[in-house]
C-alpha cells in the first residue's frame, strides 16, 4: 500500500539530501561565527532550534557582536524573516489541520517553500515540504553544534565561502518556477530592489524589502486593463 512516509525515494536522494547537507555546512559556519563572537553553546543551539532561520540568526549574531542591543538585533531578525509571510500564504493549503499548521509554520523557510512549490501535485508538494522540513530541523542545529565545536580553531569561518552555497541552492530550486511570467516578473523586480537597497540598509534587510516584487504582477495587469 502507498504510504505518505514510505521508503525514501528519488525525492529524498536527489533533492532533500543535498539541501540538508548544504544547510548543515552553513550551520557549521554559523556555529563557528557565533562561538567566536562570544556566544555560549546553549545559546547557539537554542537560536538554531527555536528561531530556525539562518539569515536572521546570522544577522542577530553579527549585530550583537558589533555592540548592538539584543532587542534591536532581535527586531532586525524579525524584519528579515518577514519574507516567510509570503511563503506561509503559498504553503497554507498543504497544512490541513491545526496541529499541522502549528508545527508546519516553524518549518516554513526558503528551502521548504521552494521545494514544495516546485512539485507537480499537492500530494508531492505536501510530502516534499514535510520531509525537507524535518531534515532541515535536524541538519541546521547539528551543523551549529559542530561549528560551535570548531569555532575556537577557525579564525575566520567566512573565508570558507559557504555564504555563496546557500543562495546557489535556492536559485537551483526556483528555476523551474520562473517559467511562469508572473513569477519571473516578481522575481526580477524583487531581485532588482534587493540589489539596489543593499548598500543603504542594514545587513539582511534587503530580502525583506524585496517582497515589493510581489506587487509587480497585479500592478502590471491593472495597467494593461
């Protein structure tokens, strides 16, 4: 009989596993950076497990280590994670019951949203979302723990260049969605906004401001009418 949690198939091997490995590697860089900035191990792990947002965590650690108040750093992290609001609207049909929505909301991020929306059927999208979400919930804190263990050894974890791997994975996941004109227009406008404002806004805030790209398709349709 067919089961939702049947033996891992090509989806896991081809898509989810590489994403989890990449996220774990970035988690190592995050753990090393946080430990090098003076964060104790329990705080590094708590941020990884409870916040579960790589960009917001890196921004929080960077701002606190630079002398910013923790409250200010936390607000900046929340602003960066505003983009997950749009992800939540796109993924809400996959989460049917209240318990699923409570647990699933914690797993809404760049990777799960991109992988789920790229699936051909709702069943495949739901399965991809949960498998990827659970995998990342394990890989990210695990990478943070490993990174915290080597944080005193590696003087500059940014020299690893892992920050380039993260967006490369996202680009690979969303390429198929860019075949739709509305999605392509939103992506181009949002990307242009992010690039334009990056030199003038705090680190990590540009992706949140790029959400204005979502307004481009409906405005274009209204202008044509």
